[in-house]
C-alpha cells in the first residue's frame, strides 16, 4: 500500500514538473511596478507592445468606427443607412456583418432584416 502511494506521489510530482517546464517564460512579465522599474534599469525603458498599430494599419481604425456607427443605425432600425454603409464594406465582410448586426438587434428584443442586401 505504501509503495502504491509513493508511486502515485512520484507520478503527480512528475506531472507538475512537466507542466512547469512546458510553460513559456517571457522575459518581460512584470507582476508589479517594482519589477518593471528594476527591468527598466537593467534593460532600458520598454513599451509592450510597440505602439505603432494605428500608424501602420489605419484601415482597422476606420473599420472599427464604421462598424460602431453601423451597429448604432441597425439598433435604431435605420435600414436605408445600414444598406449604404454595408455597401462600403469589402464584399467578403458583408455577409458576416449582416449576420452580426441582425444578432445584435435580436439581443435587444427586436428584429431587423438586412439579408436582402
């Protein structure tokens, strides 16, 4: 009986060791401000991630704003404006956008039919 318990403990310990070993360790993982300050002293000031997303990809910002406005018009039931704005989207995004908008309106207890676009 004791041998079986020891074997079980060994297996559990091995599993824990493997789990810890398999974890990815990131060099820049700060738990608190003190660790961040210490790393800044050792490595220099680090911004994570590099804040260049809006400069490199302004189309994402346009799409984000466009979808917010489009959703507002859909929730207000303004189908004509929705048709115009959906037509401005790339062809491959239209069907998914229509499905998303109809679902968002449905969540608020109303229905809107944009599938005829």
